[in-house]
C-alpha cells in the first residue's frame, strides 16, 4: 500500500528504531551510493550557483511583504553580500535537507520531482520535491523558527512568504495537500506542517498584484507598524523590520527626516523612528 505524506514523521522515527536497540539499519549499497550522490549535488549547487532571473521575481520571494520586495528590486543601495560564515551556514542547511530526504526515502515514502522547474503567471521557481504525490518544501530551522511550524503558527508570522511559495508550487502541480517538512537543527526533531486552505493566498492574484506593485515609482505602505519603546514616547520599527537590509533607506523620513536612530542596548540594537527622550546608551551612527 502506498504511503501518505501525513505519516512521514512517524515512519521516519520508526525506521530508526533498530539504532535505539543497538542494531544495524538495513541499508543497501545503492542506498549509500544514492545518498552520496545527493550530497555531492547539494555541494555542487552551493559552490556553483546559477544566475537568477533579471526580473528579480521568483517563486521563492513572491510572498515577501510588498514594500520589502519593492526595495529588493528598485533600491540603489549596494547589493547584499554574505559573510563566509553565512555561506557556510547555507551549505550545512542544504546538506541537512538532503539527509532529511534520505530518511524520507528510507522510511518507504516516494520522493519525486526534486528541483523541478515550475511556472505560474510568468514567475518561475524550483520546488524541493513531492512526497507521495504532494508538494513538500523541505527546511531546516533553529529552535525558535521550528516552533512556528510545529505549533502551526507560521501563517501569523511568515516574513519570507513560505506559504505563498508552497501555494505557487501546488498551483503549478495541480495539488493542494502539501506542506513543510522541517528539521530542528538544534535537536534533530522533525515536524510536518500542512497549512489550511484558508491560510493559502489566491496565488494567481498575488502574483499579478506584486508584478504591478514592483513597477510603481514609489514603494507601497510600510510592511509593519512602528511599536512603542518603553513609556517615554519613543517608537521603534516592528520586529519584522529588524532583519531587513532596507530598514535604513525604508525609514529614511523618520525622526523628522533625520532617519532611524540606532541605540546599542545590552539586548542588541534598537532602531528608533521617533525619539522623544534619548536613551542613555551608546548611539550608533551610520552613513546615510
């Protein structure tokens, strides 16, 4: 009987029970060769990245907040570059995803359509795979991020547009019961999160709207509202803005045109949009 993706986590755990009892897993030489080849291709893909579309719109970013995506495509700021340590983090993320897919296959589930190119509304993407016929996005996550998938709260905090990306792949495949298979990098725990249909956007409409928005002369409304910082009347950028590379340019009109003021607290940097009372900590100056 063909397995269904719903049982994939339980089946993976069950397939590893021999190791718990200090017994060998029944691995064939073909299993080991296939795993070695998948790791080799993951490393090759990391070491030899392919050029991206000149339009900048991809299935992987189509669900990002509209203002952030507008700046991604229209900002004259220096393009983002990654530190070597960040590139290494990307590498072991790719390798761990291959480990997870190997465990899926070892547990008896069918994995197909790996890195298949799909297109919806002129926007292309490369899906991770289908498992037992359903689109599955394979991810590794920190403990904090993992909790959103395990608890099913991703729809309320999805700054990278993961659900839109999944929905786009499903639209291209003509399926609707897929989800995210996620490995906690800190604990080894695995979870499968399948968004409800009402949490998924009308992806065709979303794509058409964002294609129009990014061509506008000025950016759309802010992605997140500012929030109070203490009780002094100061305000700071929303948490979703904190990691955005465009925050300084995006909020350049804050503080009556002075731009964001950045203060170094023990908890980290705080980006203030309104300063009524200057914090008694070091202020960091950035070139505007």
